[in-house]
C-alpha cells in the first residue's frame, strides 16, 4: 500500500435480493466498494444489515432461489465474477478467493478427517497426487499453529477445541494462497483469548502472503485491531466508507456515531465516568418495509424533510472518506 | 431473629460437580468440576459482576445460587437465610425475592402464552390479587420496562429480541425481588439494542434499589453495570476487585491476559502491545494440579504446579488467588 494501490476487487452497484412469500428483500442495495491488494477491509453492521450476503455474493454462493444477484459487477483481477459460468467460478473458490465462516462445527465436514478435507483443496485446484496433497495439508496445519500436525491431521473436527477448529478452517482457506480471504465473523464463536490468537494468526499470515482480507464482523473492537478501511452497512446500504482511524476519530454518519457511542468497552468507566450508554432509538426496521428516503431517518435525530424523501448517495466528503448522509454532505450544524 | 445484614447474598466455599454417567448401568465414571470453591458476598443495592470465558462455571454458579442446581458443597446465605437448609416449601416461599434473567429471550418465553398471561402467572401464584389489580400490575410492569399496555395481548414471536428481553425483565420484576441474577442478558442482542437494555438495568437498579449478580463473558458490559467484578477461571474466582481496578489495573496474570486480549474499539488499536495466552482452557474433568492456570501462565513457578494458591487480600482491598502475591501486598 505504499505506491499506487492496485484494485483487487471492484464492486459496483451490487444488488442482491431474496424473493420470499412475504415479499422482496433487498439484502444488498446498490453497494459499491473496492478492495486493494494486501488490504484489510472490514464490513461492520448489526445483524441483518446485509454484510454476510455481500460476502456470499462475491463468492456467488447466494442460494438461488430464493436469492438472486439482480444487478451490478464484481470485478476480481479484471474479470467480472457475475458473468462467469459456475464451472469457472468453482475454479476460483477456495483457490484465488477463499472464505472462512463463523461456525467451524457446521462448515467443516464431520465425516472426514481434517487432513482429508484440506487435501481435497490441493487435489481439486493444484492437481497434486494424494501423498503430496496430504503432506501439504500437514504442513499448512503446522503453519496455522496446530501442535503436532501429523497426528492432528488424522482427527475429526469433533475431537478439536473451538480455537483449533477455527485454525483448521483457516488452514483450509489458505491452502492455495488465495489473493482474497473473506472472513465472515471468524471469531464470533470463540472466547476473547482464542479470538486474540486467531486475529494474530490472520495478521501474520497476511504479512507473509500479502492476501487481501475482507473481514465481516459486528465487533468494533475487532475492526479497530484488524482493519485498514471500514465500511459501515445498515439495511443493505453502505452508509460510510473510510479508513479505520477516521471511523473512530471522526465518524460522519449518525448511525456510525451511534454505534460507536453505544459500545460498553473495558476502561470506559475510567475514561468517561459512570455515564449511561448512548442509545440509538427504535429498532432496525423490517426489510420488507424499508423507510423511504434515507433508510436511517426514522432513528436519526437530525432527520429533516429531505431525509424522508430522497435517499442520499455515498459521496466522498473528505479525501478517502465517503458517507451517505444529507447532514454530512450538506454540512448541517 | 436475624441480625441486620449488610449483605444480600453470601456465598461460602461453593462447589458443584456434575457426574458423568456411562454404560448400561449408568455408573459414574468421572466428575465435571464446574465450580471449585467459590466465596463472595454481594452487598445490598450492589451490582456484582462475574466474568470469565465459556466453561468457567459462571452460569452454573448463577443457577446454583437460585437453587436450580443443588450445590455439591458450600453454603448460600440469602438475606441471612441459609438456602441449603430449607425444604422445598420454604424455598418456594423465599424464591420471589431472587429472580433470574437468561441469555436467550427466544427460548425463555413460552411461545404459547401472551405477555399478559406470562406476567400475571407469578402474581397468581404468590399474590392474592383481583383480576383487575393483576391487569393494572401487568400494565405497570410493561411501562417500567419501556413497553406499551397494548403489547400485553401479544405473543413472544411478535416481538424483536430487545423487546423480548424487556418482557423477561418485566417478568423478573413482577414480584418485587431484591436480587436479580442476570445470566448473559444482552449477549444475544445487537449493540444498539444492548445499550438500551443496559441503560434499562441501570434505571431499574436506581428505581427499586435492586442488587444484581451480572454474569457475562463481555468485560465491557460487566464493567458498565457492575460495582465490583470477580474474574472466574475453571470454577474458581482468581481476582475480585472494584470495576475500574479490574479493567485498568489487573493483577492476576489471567486477568491481565484476558484484559489484553480484548480488542478496544478506538483508533490506533492496531499498535497496542499484546500479551497472548497460549493454549486452551483445560478440561474441567481432569483439573490441573496446583494452580489451575499454571500451564498457561507466563509467571509460573515450581510451587504453582504443586500447591493451589490461597486467596489473599491486597492493600487496596482486592482479592487475588496467585502465588505471586502475599496478604497485604501493595498494589
């Protein structure tokens, strides 16, 4: 990221919908962003804001039906992933783009040993013979910090602890040295001390492989420690896009501000005294009945008439800092 | 008569072991040592926080205190009454005074009961109220937790997670308890909703003079609510101190590592120096010898492998169980 950054992924006007009996859910609604090579981009938001669907759209793993990528481009290394046939997409998944999920217990196969599952990646993408594939699997298990990987490779996931399972999944994702690693809530199911180990591991591996990471999380602490850049999502919209320090030091969108103000973090009491947490009034509205205009206006205390009528676009107000908010764009006081 | 007590709850040397049964004859082949000698006191109108990683026994402790589990050993003295010595009838009589709120508001509310039915059930069981009085009380409870009277005819599936947790809080308040045990009450909620519920807890505490035992894995949440915090590891309290002391100036090596592991949502957090704990929490079936933390502890000495440390009180009043410290050491 020293010289001119190279765009690894360029997503434009992505819209993913789910057609269910209750109506149409626009889970991802006109989202635009880029990921540079070697960068860690974090998407943050509350549950149901569309962050996981964005990740699954990149992988083209949206279950169809009911889901459908309606419009947009996902440009990865100059190729539009949305135009690729599934067979070509399969060559990219697990190879150039890999993904790790929140719950390793449900995303790894309980009927195969860990070594077996990782070997499959090598057999499929690299065309290794079985022995080489196995040796490489053992090797990568060692790299992610699993002790005595020769024996561990013969184990099933139920024999491993939560932290070990997550490591095994990371090993599988890294098997083919992907250019982009999508991590969907990788530490939500583990304790903080294990989370710390996993995050350190991801950082070390990124330093040695130069992979870009798309980190999806609801935890602002994790964002602060991992991300170079942050996208805040709300109800399928990207509402703010900025580098990590700007997000915490001068958040522009009222939603981002509200989110940061309502986190009780250790040390808050010594810093601010025993003050009540800032609240974002109301609840996240249902996706079937999205508010008109800015989707955040019913919960926003600065909302004016224009917010209720016209949806703000994501525009760059300062260098590298984009926000979708009339207040920030028109600089209301 | 009972002497006037400053403490609402006094837990003395509590232990809880669960047998592991195997085979056709269901013979006991081992024990899960969930709680291994825990003592603490909660003052009247105090919020007492309990933190620890999963499997450290914090939820079991909560359930033992309300006698959902019968403790294997030890005493629980609530308002001067030893709960262990009570028969079921007397226990039922005292139960309204301590209530519990659980983590998952989706599984703790009966889906087939309307809110009104749910909130009036404890009133029917314990109070002699007329139907109208009961209804008024239900409306009052709903208002206290920030819901509206028209919500009373609805069923749990019609509410969001935050609203359900409000209903659970209203149910806990129905019989005017003096102690509420909150077991991860906000862990299933999104942060913006979590803040609303935490502020509600603060408000209720002031309004009704409640005491809380607040159990959570999230130290930020516990620090916000609690006046004092106990840190648990493998069924033991390793450190007990004032809220800000635990977060700003931890002493026990485990507390230090735990605090260092928590990512802080502030700018430039990436540059923070970190102590990383290696390994996993050992199984509570085969407990380690000596200090339970010794094989992960960066300061482990030979004595730590042999002898479990005593709990000592340091100069600032905090309690620590670690061989690095002696009684009365300055912090």
